[in-house]
């Protein structure tokens, strides 16, 4: 089945961005159309099974936190992988699992254990997990689970 909705990111440096995202997400990406003068017009990249279009331009449009993409990570290793790529490659940390990549795009790098602890049957434990998460930049699964358990 073909994808009916394609997120489009209007940005500079789409050749670099397509290559970067293809490397981080271990997928395909590259320029798909060029302006008559040879500058890249569009690029495509697959991110976790979703095709994104990158639209090249030199206008001063910037990303902000009103749009972000949540990565549902299976464990701490996956959280660390994405976080270290985004922040370590020129991005910036934020709070509660949010960060920006070097292009300014916001990501929520969230382990599945966050939902499990914050919606668990122990309401006091869920509150402790929430309080622990609010103090974190990168989410640390062991700290969430310890908070939930009351340790």
C-alpha cells in the first residue's frame, strides 16, 4: 500500500540532510529533482518506514518545537543511539526526551518504558516516574523504573 500522507520539510542543505537522515535511520535517501540551475529542489528519505520529502530553498524558514517527531524506542540502547546521533552531531538537548538535530528539527526520543511506568497500575509509582522524567533531558530507563518502584 502506498503512503497517502508525506511529511514535507522545507529546509536548506537538503542534500546533506537526506544523506544524514538516511545514515541515522539506516535507510535510503537522496536528491530527486533539481532546479534548472542545478541546485537541489527536492530530496526524499525514508525514516522508520515513512517517506519524507525535503524541499530545498534558501528562504529563512526555521523549525521550532511546535512540530516534532516521536521515536518509539524499544530500550535504552535505542534511546542512546538516536540521542547520541542527534545531539552528538551538532544538535541540542532539551527536556523530557526532546532534542534537536543539527538542522534544528525537534525529536522526542522516548523509550516504551516511559509509557509503561507513567500509566502503570501503581498510581504513586506513576507519579514518581513522572517526577523523575521531568528532571531528565535524555530519558534514562533505569531511573524511570527505579522511581516507579520507589527505589
